[in-house]
């Protein structure tokens, strides 16, 4: 519920809030924690409390609400809800550490210039405490050697199963690995086919952050921010007890995209995650990944923190990228990546 309360003029008495000033955000598709990211500056969180029968005040289950930083005063008019606002600085709950993983598909996986730019842009834009890249098989080549200079390389064993259910495809092994990594350490997880455009710093005060894969689809795990021991991540990981994908079948993205969307609707979990619009992390549509390499318009990326490139379907473009092509190219990707080349 979004409570808008007008600030009374100087010298006047505090006015009560009319019923028209109370707006329910819970069922409108803009959960309160989403709205904070959506409206950004000019809004602050308020604490909502519910009144028990004995008069005691307890935190309401949905205790993250928003109010404009201007015109915030007064109390909610509802009988069982009291709200107070205070201008506050949000303490970062998500550490500014960036995690990548690579090489789960086998020792033959090449490491392209586009992969190097993913790591370099993440460091240059976000200035993190640490960049780590977890590998199962170490790649070779010029751009891998350059990546080792800017990232902490960790050799790991990909998970082969979870809760007794086999993980037969390397993509599903990486899905489980990233959840465990964030649950243990917290931070920012990025797929190796991303390009950072602006820092994630203003999102670090949330408990967890994900974006829709598209305007009407689930939540994509290619870009995630989470605090250590995230309650949402823990619930998500436990849903892998029902994992049933054999590869690129009907259940291919069930636990990586559809399950987190379903969990975000649960009453006991939705306040533990912030959901952003698809254009913040995924301005390139999954069913049109080549567009960024053939069109030159960069206006669709003005509100994006990063770009995910869907390398499974755009590899023909990614493998051919070089510093020279990016320097001379006129495509949207070349224009965005040129600052890191």
C-alpha cells in the first residue's frame, strides 16, 4: 500500500490523510520495493505496523512502503494500519562483489573478446571490492590472459546433482552454482555475456534484486543481486527438489526463470525481493538477440544497468568481435562497448 500524505503549510496544523491519498500497490503489479527502484530519487521507505487486538504494534508482513520525500507527514487513516515516515539513508545489504562463472561446458569452450568486455565493464563501471570468476575448465587465449589480470580466478567442480536429482546440462549446473555462490557470499552475479552500463550501487540496499526476462515473462537469473543468506534465494534453492529438466526440453527454464517468478508472488517472500522492469537488465529481447548488433539506436539502453546478450543465439556475432571492429562499428553494441575497448 502506497500512502501519499501532503505536507501541511508552515504554521498550519497537521492535516489528516484522506482516503484518496491511500493507494494499493500490492495488486497493481508494482510491489512497494519495486516502486522504490522505479521512482528512484524523491521517494523514501516508511515502516508500516499493524495493530493487534491488545493494542500492541507489530511489523506488518508488507512492511516496506514508499512515500515521496517531499510532502511526507501524517498518519494512515486506516483502522488497523499506522504508518510513519522518516528520511533515512539505506544501509547496503548487498556487498559490492561481482561473480562470474565459466567453463562448465568443457575444456573446449573458447573465451572471446566479448567475454573479456563483460568482466572489464563490470569492474570499470561498478568499482567493486572484488571480481571473481569461477571456472571448471580454464580456457586459453589472449583475452583470457587479459581477464586474469582483472579478476580473481577460482577453480571449482560443477554440481552434478541437487537433492538427488541429476544436473545433466552444464547450464543447469551453472544455475545451481550461482544460487549457492550468492547464498554463501552475497553480491552481484553476472553472466559472462553481459555488458555493464551504469553502476548497481543504488540497488545495494535491497535484500535481493532481479528483473523480468521480458515484459510478460518470468524472472531471469542471468543478472542477480542478493545479500548473503538471502531468504528468497534459500527458498528458491529448495524448490530444486522438484527439478526435472533433462536438457533443452519443456522444463529448460522452469527453475531458472519460472520458479522465481512464482516464488515472488508468495506472501511470505515477496517483500524479500525487488523486481525491476525487463529493460533494466534485459533491454535486448531473448527472441531478438541479434538486434543490438545490427541496429544503431542506443536510446533503448538509457535506463539499463546492463545488457544481457543471450550468447546461445547471438554467438555468430560475439565470436567475431575484435577491438578494431568495435572501434569502427556503428551498431548499438559497438557504440556501448567502445568506452571499454
